[in-house]
């Protein structure tokens, strides 16, 4: 397909189709980025996780972990924010629930879920965060999602409802807002 044909096809798409195409492209991009990060830094224990959080090829901003609530809402287990201690490098801080400090495997799950938010901000969806985390940790997306749900349940993230349709599975409504979803019940 030539560039002219591609542009003509794009012009004929609805707003919803363009958004879907953009989300698909972003998802493919973050999965590829996760695979690069996995190849460089796995198994992500101790200094490998620190190296990942400071690698400019994997994160757009150097990241520091802080085990405090910061501005996080009751239904969140983590929240990225600007690192006011590192404005020279446009650093970021990942606030994680304090109880995660002694749980390195769960810290890794939370970080894997939150990295797309650090890199791309509010344009990412929960599905993008799950795709990235699964690829980074070498898991199937459903398995990563189940582990994130268990993490949210364990840290006591406030339960939120999925919406008016009770037939819908309970899924996070937005990134950083993973609910206590009762996975495995």
C-alpha cells in the first residue's frame, strides 16, 4: 500500500476507528518496548530493577520508588508523579503503597503495570498496561491481570463497581485505578 493510499484510508476512518488504530499501535509499541527491557534487565531483582528504572532506552524519565501514598486514591496501589528531587533530569517518582516495601515480587508487578503511565501518561489504557506488564515479565496477559487483581486485593485497594451492566466482568476502568476485582473468587 502506498503512502497516498494509506492517507486516503485514514481520512475515511471514523474517530472511533482512528482511536482504535492508535490504541492498537500504542499497544504493539509498548509490548515491543517491554521485550527490549526484558532482554536487557530480567530477572528484575534488586539492582536489575533499579537499572531498568534508570534506563533511558526503557523509560522516558528516570524513576525513583517511594513507599508512601502520595496523591494515590483509595482504589490505587501505585501512582506516578513528578520527582521534585530530580527536576534536572525530568525525573518521576512511583508512589507505592507502604506495605509493598517488604514484598519485592509485588513491587515488580506494580512497577510493570505502571511503566506505560510513566512513559506515555494518560493516553494509555488498562489493556496497554496489562500488555506491557505481561510482556515485561514473560506472562500471558490473563495471568498478569489475575496477579494484578490479587495485588490490589492484598493491599486493600478499595473495591469499585464495573458499571451499570452487572453482566460485565469487573475490570479496571482506567490505568492506575486497578480495582480490587475479586479475581479467582
